[in-house]
C-alpha cells in the first residue's frame, strides 16, 4: 500500500511524529528520601508470588540422595523391631517415609510390610501403611510391660 501522492508530505510528517513519540521516555526515576528499603521487602505471604531471575535461568534440581547408591539389607528380625518402634511413635506411615527412616531397599521393605501391615487404599489415611490388628495388640502389651 502506498499513500496518495498529494498526501505524501503529510504521511512523512506523521511517520516522523510517531518515531519521536516512541523515543520519549514516559517512566521517570525518583529518589526516595528517608526510605530504608521497606517498600522493597516482600511482605509475609508474598514469598511465593515473587519470582526472581525470570524464566531464562535454569532452576537447579533439589539435591536428593542418588538412586544408584545401594542400601544394605539388615537382618529381617532387626528390621521388624525397628518397624514396630516406628509404628509406636505414629500409627500410619507412607512408604517413602519408612524408606527414609529405616534406610533399607524399597523392595525389601515392601516384602516385610506386606507381612506386618495393611495398606490403606481409601479414607483419611490413604496411601499409608498401618500395623495389622494382631501386631497392634502385641506392641501395646509390650509397651505396657515396659512401663511396669
């Protein structure tokens, strides 16, 4: 598209004005007196809303225990005793938490948990293991015997 030849001068003038308008800075810098940076600090609850650095920075993955590190298996009896002590502290445990607490291989721990525990598939304790009723009684009796 081309402007009409008789409007060519007006069109050139319009283009120059647009270019000059785009070069004018509309933002101004103000120096704040007696401000100790309080307006720059994030308020409580605002921490998650503010992102630093932008999306160009690569986020570092959180350091976790490498999966290639092999855990050594303990004696089955010893591990069962540890599991009973953990269930005395807390009635329901997730598998990941038990793996961290016992520092045992996940598959080995699952085998023992299948013998000792019930897995909660529904309800408020969904996804956790709970001692079977026959083991709950024996652990309560053992605790009562220790207290006497």
